[in-house]
């Protein structure tokens, strides 16, 4: 499973997939852009145990869903493209024997349970809903069920009927992102880490700020100044608390509840590059490689 040609980067980069919609809704727009433009490889999930167990349990969950819904299910392990937008594609898990209802299977840890409603409701994460709309749009169906096994012990079904308006809204949103990919126009960074990934290396160039950019820099400068004041106060207060703790490791309130701790971490083993260089300088030099310098952002 997931080792066919249609899962290879060359094929994946020809379209936006349901999993891409999940990531876009989760705010990982830059990640999707970099992968689909061939500037980054997808994460290797072959050693992620939770993912691999999800694949192993997919058929078992499918059988349980079939029994619970009292509907025959067929394996839908195939790829389809949207009938009008070939850049929009999807894989699927199961489909009812009458071809009218898709089943999307998930295997989530028990810690995820609090984000979902009771069995039979439609309370799910926005990223899950986006994936359902994507799959329904590509396959040309209205009915789709999210089947989630929580913690290996609770199976919940979340049924949806996806209206055409929802499909059209998603297509419109994804078309913007696909346009950026095709034109190689980077999206606006949604985080500092995303900005670093989109623009890892600087060039010797200056841009002229407009009024909006000047205002943003001024606001950022003020925020950084406020943070510095708060960090100074944080350091002062923490030092006073630690001084009162002395060599004790826990503070309790009058009712015995823990207010704070200051405990020694367990010893750990680490590689001492300086010691290695002094002991074996010739060997050390053979493993010294140049590393691209990271970009530093400074407010003047």
C-alpha cells in the first residue's frame, strides 16, 4: 500500500490531493507549495509507527464499519481526478456497494477524542472536513462518512452530505494555491519557520518599503520591545522563586498541590566535538563540511 507509481513524487506533484487539503487547512500552505514545486520531499512515514498501524488496521476498521452501517463496502484503493479540474486528485479507502457513499477511515489515538463529537454527529476537525469535501468532489458523490477508531477501542461514524456549494468553495480555494504552484509564486508565509523554508538564502538586494510594510516593521519593533521587558521581569521573578527553593525541587501550596518544580535532569551522553578534534585532528578534518548559513532577521 502507498508504494505504487501514483504515490511517487513525480505523480503527486501534478495535482493537489485530499491530504494536501488537510495540510492547507491546518496552515501548512508553505509545506504543500514546496513539495508540489519539487523543492522539498514529503516526510518519510515508513518508520512512523502510528501511521503504519493505521494502514494495517484499515481493512479491520472497514469491516467493522460495514457491520455497524449494515452496508456492504468495496475497497476503493484507486486514484481519480476531478472531472472538470484535473489538478485536483484523490485516493480513497472504501465505497458502498451501490457506489453512492464514500468511507474515509482514520485510526486516531485516544488523546484526539476530545476534538470530536459523539458517534453519529458531524463534529470533527476542519482538516478532516476539508478532506471529506475534497474526496466527495473528486469522486462525484454527495454522501461520505468519516470513520474513526479512537485508541483502538471506540469506533465513531461521522456522516456527511456534501452540497455542491461546499465543493465549489473548496475548488475555488484550492485553485488559488494551485495557481501559485504552477506559476512558482510562493504563498505568504504563515509562520517564521515557513518563511525560512520558503526563502532559505538571501541575495544582496534591498526593497523599498511601502506604508503598510513600514507599519508592520514599527509594530514588530514595539512588540519585541514589550517582549524584552516581560522577559526581564520573568527572569527577575524566576530567580527570586528559585532562590527560595534553594536545593529543594518542589513548591507546594497549603493544600499540597504542586505550584512549581525545579528538578535536576538525568545525566545524558553527548558527543564532544572539541575533545574529538584535540584527540584526532586529522580524522576530524575529514568530516568537516560547509554548512549554508541561516538567515538572521534584525529590526534596526
